[in-house]
């Protein structure tokens, strides 16, 4: 019954390697926050500057996070943040863009 005491580390969507990844976790958190901010502010037409800029920065941080990520858990969260950032960015761009209304 020795196998009953060993933890199952082989499967699962959120399987981790058991090591800390502070940089990747920070990028994951920043990407998720920027994605949610971009997506929520995209619902309001007059907040297109905030939506498009947070979306753009969220896309960039998420792409870098994907590049250096090491576990499936990190990649899963980064994809959610990237998707939200991209949708918010595109809606912000359609409502006025990165500089819309600043130089009129």
C-alpha cells in the first residue's frame, strides 16, 4: 500500500512543478487585472482611452508571460487575461482608439 501515500503529480489541468515562479505569477496577476479592466471599461464608450491602453499593455504583458511561463496553470490564466485584454483593446479601438479625441 505504499502507492496510497504518494501524491498524484502526473495529471490535472492545474498541475505545477512544485517550484515557485514569482515573476510568472506576477505577470499572470497583472495580465488578469489589465484584462478585466480593459473588458469592463470597453462597455462604456467614453472610456475608450483607458480601455485601449489597458488592453494594449495587457496584451504585451500576457505575451511576455506566455513566453516565459513554465506551467499549465500559468498559461491557462494568461490566455484568459490575453483574451479579455484583446477584446477590450479592440472595442476601445473601435470607440476612438489610443489617442481619439486628445488632439482635436
